[in-house]
C-alpha cells in the first residue's frame, strides 16, 4: 500500500462519477453541523484532517460475491434522507479489471465534505413537530468572506448552514458565500467572474478569503489516503475493525453492526427498515441499532453483552433465520407502547422494552389481562429505575423468570420476587407509593403514573397532555399576593413557595385530550368545573370541599389520598 494525495474537488468528482462508494460494514452518518464547521475551519487553516483508507475492489468481485455497497448522502434530511441509499447492483462492468473505491476509514469526514460542498442539510427546528415538513428547512453551507483569523478565536473561519433567505441578509460584518459554488471556477475565472462583478476588488479580506477557499478546495491535494486491495470482505472487516478500534469514536454496537453485515449482507437494509418503521409509529420514537442488536440476542436466549465475539457467524445466521419473527415481535411491542401513550418524549428506558418483546417473541398473547400487566411493568420498571448500571444482569434475571412463566398471559406476579442489584425489586411498598407524590414534578415519570390511573384513554388515537388542575399561572405573584386562606389569614411567603413547589406535583395533574387542554389553559379550576361535562369527567376529584385556589392545601391532600389509594391497588403487588 502506498499513500496518494488528491484534492477535495477530485474526490468529490469521483463520488459524482460513481467511482467511490461506502461498504455495508460502515455505520450510518452521525456528524453534527458543528463538526462539519470545525472540519472546514481546519481545512482553511491548513491543518491535516487525517488519513483516509480506501478499499480498491473489482466490480466483477462485488457482483460475484454479492457485496453490498451504498451511495454517499448528498442532501441530508434528518427525517426523510438520513441513511445511505444502496448502490445499483450488480454493478455495470466495462471490463473485468474495472474497479471502484470503497471507504474503510474516513466515511464521516468524506460524507461531511460531500454534503457541505455538493449538497444540503435539513435538520429539525426546535419546538416544531416531527411530522411537519416546514420543521426541516433546506440549508446549504456558506462561508463568511469577512472572517478574520485571530489567535484568540476558537473558530478562525466562519462557516454556517443557512437557508437562501438567511444568507441573503448581508451586513457589514457578514458576507456569505455559498461554498459549493467555488467548484465552478479556476483561480483566473474567480477574479473575472466573481470578485470583480461583485465589487469585492477593494475588499481585501473578502478577496483573500475566497481565494484561500478556492486554494484549499480546488488546488491543494488535501485528501491523503492509501488503498487496500483485497477480494474477501472478511479480510477487509479485519482491517476495518483494527483501524476503527484505535482512536476513532465507534460504539460497540457500530463494530457489532459491521460484523453482522459481513455474515448477513442484507442486515443493514433490514435493520434500517425496521428502525424507520418503529420510530415512525405514533408520535415517534428514538430506537437505535444498539437496541435492535441487543434485543436480537436477548430473544434468541444468547449472551447479549455487546462484544464482537458474540456475533459469530452461527449467531448471525440464527438472527437471519428468525428475522421475520423477531421483527414482528418488535413492531407489535412498539405498537403496544403507542397504545400506552409512550413516545420519544416520555420514555426513559428503551432497555426496559426488551423483556416485553421477549414475551411476545415466545408466543405471548396480547389479551386484555396481559396488556394491563405490561402497562404496569413498563411503568414500574422505569419509575423504580431498575435498568441502571447493571442493566445486563437485570435483563438476564427478567428473562430467566419469563422462561419459567406461561405465555398465555403476562403477569407481574411472575416478576415480583426478582431481586436486582442494590436490592431493588419491581414491588412498591405503601410508603413508596406515598413518596411518589413528592418525588416527581410534571414530566415523563408523572405521565407514566397518570397512565396507570387513566388506563382507558385511547392514547394511540388522541394526544393526551398533562394538565394542571389548578393552573400553573394561578400561582404567579400578581394572582396570589393577597389571597385570603380559609382560616381568614393572608397567604405568607413561605406558603407561596410551598404551593409553587407542589403545583407541578402529581396530585395537581390530570390527563386531558390536547384540544381540551388548550381550551382549559389558564382557566381557574373553580370556573372550569362549573361545566357539568368537565366535572363529571374529572377523575379523583375530592367531594365536599371548595375548589377555590385558596383551598389548594386541602384539595391537594384529599386528591392525593384518592390517587394514592388507587396506585397502591395497582403497584403494591
């Protein structure tokens, strides 16, 4: 093997002309915008950006052995185009010696350069819904030609992904230039077609920066690589693992994934399809390759420690042979989670889902009793946080218990006597239930507990929100400062602080369908309950007391008693 050097423009042209691809053993693209910006800054500074390792292989060998290759992502979309498309196969072969290059090391850097200098980036805006197309504006990489290199700045040359509208808002401080346009020009053309027509000839900083950008992208041979020539993917995998286990940040599941693909060529497509399916169920989830890897091993009663040695050829083929059944069990379970009202916003432990999948995979029924008990399990497992640092031993203990249990019905009685690390169990004591009312403020955990108290809501059909019985804003200073309490005294500062602490606690929360929650909004509880329909539908509403804010203390205590009594029936096994 010998080192070779090419310019960034040259390697991009090779990708465009379909001479460079990604092998199936590569992980998905994971870089963030900030990493791309820093890479571009390093290039402008003339810093080395690392050596690349390419696999030079004949097209005829790829076709003969049916190796999977993938295209580079050009226009990245966080929701719709976040994975690489498969390359056309079989490859058209002009001659038996015709080769391609496949990237073994440098995929993240090369993909980032390709997106930055040829494509676009669409990431979700904060506070926008995942299913809203407008939440993903198309942005391209721009370079601020007024960037000023100083020793003090962390970033010397300013790059940023911008929409066309954002980039057009030039100021004296910023002069944005779309990076991909630099590939069109020679250095001579850059002056005659860009600098002079735009009136930048007198702008020394802009002239210097755009010329330097051209030099780095078009002129300098920055891409330093060497080629590996092997026909066997097993040999290539060995090189891949050796290279990536050095300093590159790869998770264990990434290496496992590459091992699986070497034995099951279509694994990447199958797992990507499964993840795309389950992560789009309901309001959406964030299941990962890691979850799929571990769960496959878990279902097949194998060791599920994330080690490369675990995925021997026989193990991978066992997964392949049972894939249809594995996939169905996972999809069925995620659909059930959706019925329970879980999504990426309120599920804390994805690891806790694997035992539910195991039950389904082994032929478990999703009858009414099982569904009720599984709802109880997933809430308890997360609220009691049994999947912590010792998640593997916890999973093992639960699997052993499920093996002995009948599959006709899922029952917490089969799990209640398991003792986990730290002497934790899936059982609640009476005192532990009472403590829940002061342990959690409005969030994922309170939603889980409310879901047990509101088991009959159609979570998968409507979006249910956690609503404050006494509105959150009712405790603002201007509304509470002169509040007269039932005993005739005026509320003092200590009691105000106490009430503000408790307003977010479980006893002041209920589940309302989204539209009902919006209509209630900041309406005082007393006013809202004047509507007979509202009063009749409220659960755990203490009777015989005032619902005025001034009676907040008694309301909370009485409602907590009602809710606690019901939770004890559910949780104290």
